[in-house]
């Protein structure tokens, strides 16, 4: 039997979904559980909705960071992107940063992945490198042509702007 939230995810427009979540805050937990699940077509939509409803460093997400990060690797590109976008809005502790950086590096290096998920993974890698400057050399290495050639021109431009900021100021900008 489909829950009210599941029905909403497949039958309503985004504005209606956001309004529902605001009116039913108790369903936020269900949305998190769906987002990390493999229950399609609800899972990636729940992640997409969560990102749209959450605040920066949202305390309602904080206790679920581990589950969200663990769920990323086994998902399809679009679902991965939405989970990564949630994590991008969160401040992480050291316990998760290295593990997430490795997941994002794998996503970035897999040139067959969709450009949008690769760019989101790259943004997380850069965010982490800002905090740990020793990782900057890895970022530069991972922007060689072999990683960029398979990207769309729009994503190549976005990556280029991030790297230009790094080269200009000695830090990585654009996130």
C-alpha cells in the first residue's frame, strides 16, 4: 500500500510537495528513509524533495549523514546526484569527509557517469580540499583531459571556472 508521501512523490508538482512537507513535518523522517532506499520510483524523488526542503546544515538530516553517504555508491546516477546535493549542504565531521571524498573521486573518475552527478561529486571534492589543502594536488590531477573530455561543454565550463579560481588565488573557488 502506497503511503501519502509516496503518492505525493509521483503525482504532484514540486511546489505542492514542498507545501506538503511544510504542513507535515513528521513525514520528513519517511522522506529520509525513502531517499536512502532502493524503493523506486520514490527513492530518488524523495532525495530530490529533501534537498528542496532542507536548510543548510539541517539538524533533521544530521543524524542520517552516515546512512546517506553509505547509500550513494549503490545508486543510479540521478539518485546519487540528489544524495550528494543533500550532503553538499551539510557540514561534515572528519569521520565522514575522507570516506565521502573517496566515493566522490570514484564517481568523478567513472567517465561514463552522467556529467551532472560527476560535477556534484567534484564540488564535494573541492569543498573538502578547501578544508584540507593537501588534497588540492589531487583536485588538479583529477582535472586532466582524460576526466574532462567526456563531460558536456556546460559542465566543462563549470569545472574550468572552479579551477581558474584555484589557479588565480591559490585556493579553490566556485563552491
